[in-house]
């Protein structure tokens, strides 16, 4: 009796294959034994059973069957039946096999609803919930790690931008050059090659397209000539707006501050 019909316990409630049930109840002859499965199933569905509640939508399965003298494999439609539907179909058979199957399903229902089985199902459901939560936690851990990685990558940039925005004073070219690992001479040449500035009377001044943008100020500094004479010299210094302009321009040319590089090693270029 235990092996009468295979029961599927993988779903939320036990189900049985419609074709397996058909094979068993038709094995002792009668009307069912001469009726094709499709007609048999259609006839019993007509008793008021509902798709999605009492039986599933069609699912494909490979079935090995005898056709004449040959054994062939064919893909056929099958349905998962609730135990309640299977039990009622068996009762309607009015055959010995139908009676055996109905008794089989009644015993199965009794076993299914024992306190032990109810607790076992609850524990199984709890295990699935725990596994789902574990997977969710792993996903969240991965997202947190990615976020931390992104924050770590963005922090040097934020630090550098904060440094710029927090300062209101003028900045000498030498200071900005150090941020990028350049000497002042090499940095001025770089800006010249990028079309930012040119040299006039020993002073770097901006090209016309960058003038009047508030990027720089010219300051006068006192100097002493080699012969001891006091003199003055014009020097270009950058505003914080100008410093941001340089940051975006250099970044567009794949030149970033040392603080934003993976390894913060400073190189001096002469």
C-alpha cells in the first residue's frame, strides 16, 4: 500500500501526478481502462474542480510507453492533483483499484495531519525562512562591502575637494603642483601644453578664454636683484575657483592629485 502511488511532497501541500493516478485506477479494466488519459482527465475536471486550486496547469514530462511492439519516449502533458481531488476521483471510479487508492489517500491525510507531521512541516518552513534570511544577509553584506569600497575610493577625492572648498585664500602654483606630484616648473609647462597659460615677462598669465573667470590674481612681491637692488615682481596665484577649474581640467586629461591615487607616492618632475 505504501508504494501504490508516488506522492510529491516538494510543494506546499502533497500532490499526485494525474497520469500516475490514471495508470493505477485503469489497471483493473472498466471504462477507465479503455479511455485515453486526455478524455479521462477532461471528464473528471468537469465535476467542478478548479485549476490552480485542485489541479495545476499542464506540465511537460517525458513518459516511456509501449506502442505496439515498441517502447518509446514521448513528451506528454501531466497535472499535479491535490490529494482531495485525487481522493474524489477514486471514489467516482467505483472499482477495486479506485477503492484502494481512496483508502491510501485517506491514510496519507491522517498521517499528514498528525501533530508530529505538522511540527515537522513548521520546522521545515522555519529552516527555509532561515536559509532565505541567510542569503539575504549575504547579499546585504556584499552590498555593504561594495558601498564601503566605493566610499574608500571616493574619500580621497572628497578630502581633496574639502581642502579646496574650506580654504578662501590664494594658492601659489607651487602648492598646487605639489598636490599632483609635480615641481612648479613642470606643472607650469603642463598647464601651458593644455592651453591654460603662457609666459609674459617672467610671469605666467591665462589665455584669453580663461581670463575674467576669477581663476587667478596677480600679486606684487618684493625681490632683491643679484646686484643687491630692491625690486618688485608680478606673480600669478590661483583662487579656489581656479583650483577647482584645474582639478576638473586635469581629471579630464587623466591627471589626478596624489591623494586620489591608489598608492600615494609623490614624484618630482624637473
